[in-house]
C-alpha cells in the first residue's frame, strides 16, 4: 500500500472517529432550536430568545408576563435568578407550550431549556 493511500485511510479513520465522538455527546451540549417568545414585563413589547443553549439558566431581558415555547426543548420559567424547584413557575412543553401569569402578575426572570422535563427534586440541571 502506498504512503499516500495509508495517509488518506488514517485521515478518514480520524474524521470518522471524531464524528462518532461528537454524535455520542449528550443532548445537553446542544442548543435548543427555535424561538422562545415572550411579552416583556417592563415594556409590554414582544421579545424573543432564539436558539438558546440547553441547561443554562439565562436571564429573560425585561422579565416576562407570558411566554410561548417554540423551541424543540422543554423550557422552564423561574421567578428569580435562582433556577431551583422553589422558584419554578411553570414547565413549558416543546413546540408550543404556553404560560400566562394571569391576574396574579407573576414575572418570570429566568428560563432554562432542557432536553427532558426537569426533575421534581430541588436539584435543577440549570444550576
């Protein structure tokens, strides 16, 4: 076998191995695809978070008084900066899950996206 062919085979095997390692990564390392749409509490204007990373508790700019989850991930909204079970407002299903604070006017300050619904234990994958 020539040196050129051996080099090509090694390169092909390296690329294939890298692809298999990448494919084996857990879903949490990926971003959610789609938009999280919400009504800002501070301005009553519509806003959006596009393609957010999974398992990252992120701030909702301006706070939210309602939201629609149009991502392919589960979105969980929280009432303050601590994404814990005690501060959880609602879990929104992927592809259309909705939340409205209603007459109580709860403002969501943070949101976390996960591949599966968060556990009912105090630990959150977003902490």
